[in-house]
C-alpha cells in the first residue's frame, strides 16, 4: 500500500461496566453493557466498518465488549490484546497507532476513557457535519464509536490528520 492509501481508525470505548469488588482491571460488563456491545457490533456491520486488525485492552470489560461486538461482524478480524491500551495516555495511543503495519488499511482500538475521547479529538482536524460537536457534547460515553479517516502511513498519524467520518453512541447523549 502506498503512503496515499486511504485508512480508517475505529475507536471503541468499552461498554458499561459494573462497579464490583474486583480490581479495576478485572471489572466485568454490567447488564446494560452486555446489551449495548452487540448493538455496537451490528452498527459497525451495517455501516461496513470492518477492521482488518483490532487492538484491544487486556481489561476484562474491554475483552468482553470486543467479544460481543466481534460476534456481530461478518468475519472476525485479527485481534491483538494489548496491555499498553489499559490506562494509556494520548501519547501512548498515538505510539501504538504509529507501530501499525502499513499492510493494514482499517484499524480498530478498543479501550478506555479518557484516552479514547482524547485520541478521537486529537486526530480530528475536520468533521462531517456536526459530528465533532456531537462527540464533544456527549463526552464519549461507554460503547461510543468514532470513525476517523485519513490518507497516508500509520507512522504519519498525528494531531489533526484525520476527518471524523462517523460517530455513534448506544443511547441519546
């Protein structure tokens, strides 16, 4: 693929989690989270946002979210469970994206806030319609999805490089 290859990053915040007695890393999804995640997968499939590679945090709630989302996709993409996504800063998230092979055109990250919202906001230089305002007004709630497009190499991903092409939340925000 060339440096002018159209690319897409799909950012998915994990679904709603329980505040159980487990450590933060081991918190499972709540009933609402187990209902919202498959709907997110259905939305991705309907829109045709099908990643070739998914990087998913190792936290229990992100792994459960991804399993439920992936079940709704026509085919399961290659998945890498990435410890660095848990509690990742904006800089760490950008570094992970920059490490992606240029053979991949469509990448998904399944992670946590504030990182997912910060990354979506940082990458968005342009937006379709009122998507950026909607995303920032909603504060990227659980199970939110941002789809960002750009042209170029994954190594060239930096602030403002992309266009917010779509944004979805499971509940009105």
